[in-house]
C-alpha cells in the first residue's frame, strides 16, 4: 500500500526520503555494500520486489548497478531533463519512488545499466523473500 509523505518521513532515513521522494542521489560508494548471495532488492518505500541479485554487476561507479529489473513491470522509466542533460529516470512502478537512472552502456544480455541508489533498496536473501 502506498504510504503518505508523512508516513514515509517516519519510515525512511533522511537520505532515503530525499532520494526517493525528491529525486536525490546518494554519494557514490556510500550504499553499495550488499551481500553477494542470491536475493531480491525491494523498494524501501513500499516493499515491491525490483531487482534480483543475479542481475547485479560491478559497474565501478559506486552505485548498485543491474542489467535488468526483476520484471519489466516492476519499474517505470521516464525522461528526466534536470541539469540540462537528458537522462532516463527509473521509478518504482508501485509507488513512484525515485530509484535512480538507466543508461544504455550496460553489459550483455540487455546492454542496460540500471544505476540505483542503495538507500532506495532493501536487500532480502532468497529464503526470507515473501
Ligand atoms: Zn515502491
């Protein structure tokens, strides 16, 4: 269920709120220390499953990077013209939380690089996934 802005403010850290609700970006290298074991990354705001660990790759950017979402319907992509650059913003399809951006310079098989903010994601190992 979608939380109200007031509920989200209580639920999220200041940084997670700024990133997911205001389209912010965390500092590179600050939130990319997730386990390598099989698991699923969920939206920090609404808990929707977004990415699987087996599509995560080492991009060297300091942000968690994936070559595809768990399902095409899990995220929404829209053109972002902030900062006079055209980028493709990625949001949670379930709650509209800002997650990061997608760039067309990723590895096979998709060639896409979903460059995410770690604070927007909650990692759950497979055995705990619901
Ligand atoms: Zn969400």
